[in-house]
C-alpha cells in the first residue's frame, strides 16, 4: 500500500496491486487473534505522512485495521487492486525486458517493474507435535484465529509464549474456564507506558508540528536502544548499563507478579536483552498469576485426542489448542517466500536464498533486473518500528523507478555484483557485533533458527535511512 501511494505521488498510475487475501490491509487485516496489538507506539508505527487520531499509545488490531482502511479510502487503493489473486511465479523475460507474473487463478500479467511486498511474517509456523492430528477439539494458529469457535467457558491450551502468546493469554484468561500456557524459553517482558488519549489530545497529536515532534522523540527513544543490541567501540559501558537496568526492571516485574519460585526463575532470560524481540506488556504477567491460569514449563510430550501430555507426565484436558508459535521469517526460505522468482538466465531466487540470503541494500538482487523487495533480507527491525524501514525502502524503490523511466535508453537496472558482495560483507561484519548473531538462543530471524541472522538489520534505523536515502543509478548495470 505504501509503495502504491508513493507511485501515485509520482504520478505513476500504471500499476496493479495483487493481494491473495479477500481484502487489502496485510498483517492487521489477517491477524485478528484476541489481544493483537502493536508493540511500538503508533506515533512511530504509522506512515509518517498519513496522520490518524489513534485512541491509545499501543493500538489494538481493530484500530490498526481502521487506519489501514482509512489509507485505502484516502488513496482509493481498491481501484488499483486485485484481491484473491495469489501470485505463484515471476519470470524475467530477457527478450522483452518484462516480468511475467503468474497467479493461482490462472490470470497472467506483464510488468516492467516488480515491487515485492509479500511480507516476511506472512506464513504461520506450526510445529510438528506428535499426536496433533488425533486431537478431537478445535485447533488453529493465532494468525488464522477461528472466530467460529467460542472459547468462553472452555479449557484452552496456548502453545508458545512469544509476542502473540503474551497478547492472547491476558485477552482470554477471564473468559475461559481454564487456560494452560505451554511456555517455551524465557522472554524479555518489560512494563510499558500505555494510555488512552482524550478527544482533544487525539486531535492535537495529529497537528503537523506536534505530530512530527512526538514522532521524532519516540524515534530517538527507540533507536537509541540499539546501543544495547550492537557493540559500538568506546560506549560499551552505556550498553552494559542499559542492559543491567533492563535486567533489574524485568526482575522487579517478575517478583511482583510471579509467586512460584520455579516459574519466576524460568522466566528470567539467561541470554542478552534483545536476542529475542522484547515483549512490552503490563497485563501478561498479572494474567499468569490468575487462579484459572496454569503455566507448563516442562515441555510438550505429545498431543492426545483429549488434550496435551507434558514431559513431566501430566495430562491436561483441553477443548481448544491455539498455536501461538510465530511465523516463518527468513529462517526457512522454502516456507517464508510465497512465490517463485526466476531472473536472468533462469536463476531461481528461492533456491539461491535458501543457500544464502544476499541482496543489495536488502532491496534489489544482482541477477534480477527491475525486481525490488520491501522487507528483504536483513532489513527487519529488532528494536523499532518496521514501518520506518519500509518507508525508507519504498522511497528508494520509487526513486529507482523514476530514474529508469526518465532515461528512455534504459530498459532495466541490475545491481552490480561487486557492490552487492561488498555490501553483504559489510553487513556480515556489522552483524558479528550484534546480540543476535552471538546469541545461543534459537530465533525466527536466523537461518534454520540458529545460524546466520537473515531477517534483522544490523543497523539502527538512522543508519538504515542514511545508507538508502539517495538512490544512485551508478550502483547498477544499465540494461539497454
Ligand atoms: C502478528 C504480527 C504482529 C506484528 N507486530 C509488529 C509490531 O508490533 N511492530 C512492528 O514493527 N512490526 C510488527 N509486525 C511486523 C509486520 O509484519 C510489519 O510491521 C508490517 O506489517 C509488514 O508489512 P508488509 O506489507 O511487508 O507485509 P504484510 O503486512 O505481511 O503484507 C503482505 C501482504 O502480501 C500478501 N501476500 C503474501 N504472499 C502473497 C502472494 N503470493 N500473492 C499475493 N499476495 C500475497 C499477504 O496476504 C499480505 O496481505 C508484526 C507482524 C505480525 C504478523
């Protein structure tokens, strides 16, 4: 949607948005699980030039979806969209310098430029648990919440205690008869400043000068936290102080709500702050302390027809099992990418990225002319708003398209291999200094969950902006 708006603003209207869902809106249209909300204040998790009178600091899914719909209406995006169109294959036709686009419905399109905004966290990850098929109750992934199944008064098991699990548990705890959380590794869970805005404040917060100032302050507050995530020479003391402050804060938060010694110890991470996405929440720990909520930390042995058997021998009867087990990011390229991409000489991006997820600036890839990716490898945010990274990428892409269109002799641009190699080497070097690359924990942002970091950016947003703010045609081979 952001790319479409930027194209419109450049008076480029000859494009089509292909969406596999029945509606536009992406993440916040698809993820409707109870408690779903953003973990970054909306003053930053919003498009910088499209204000909206959000009702609270961390907006729930319903409000984010309303924001998406506001954008769709404002820019009349449905006019240029085709929904229920699942792209299956992109093939670069060298003789015509065109991309041939295939879809599951059989419709075909030709495009000079491709902007791939198919998302990173688009495909739910469901672990292969012994006996899962035998379960007689309802079971579904958080990302595909089955609203036809009522959870009120039911015995519900939530598998997974990452960002979505930590949102679902407090949202449903009071309505279910019994809730069991099957907790994985400890997470960093920190209290946050969240509040509702009055009608006047909502209006004032959308006024140009004030809105920009608030956004800047929140931007700085979040980006400065990057110091804790990457080792910078000369300021390691600041990083250590930040980490020890957050460790104390987490301990205090745990001491206040988790009375069970074993659980409290389990919930204190034995890895550095930020190795897994920090969960900002005020209601998750209090929910765990509720009388009808149990937490299993022994692990799942298997799923049975009537519930879940744990490794410490308990049999927990359940009516509903919810997989809050996340998504395939670039941990598993086969599952994360939703269509095949064939570039120059029949090269296949999917198999190349399964081997090594390389790109130029996380946006273009040598060998794939006029193909642009938003949220490509190593452009994920581990500490701030993903929208900031996406805005930078879409601005870069629309600059690139304008430059190619302006010079009539150029048919396509292809990232220079030597520049891409240099960029990849530089990213890897920076990544070595981050908490993610050196962590012993498994995470969705690593190749095969434990190897090279393929999703997250080793740069703070500020660095990301300045290294991509200006598109240079000279970085590309010009195909004429
Ligand atoms: C539950 C959840 C919570 C999140 N919370 C936060 C947060 O708090 N803060 C943050 O910074 N980030 C968060 N994110 C990350 C979030 O994905 C990004 O912030 C942002 O929404 C990504 O936008 P996108 O347009 O790249 O992808 P998406 O929003 O995922 O949109 C991709 C779209 O492409 C469509 N699509 C995919 N494949 C095809 C295909 N083959 N053919 C046609 N259409 C296709 C999908 O249906 C989808 O509509 C969250 C992600 C999830 C899943």
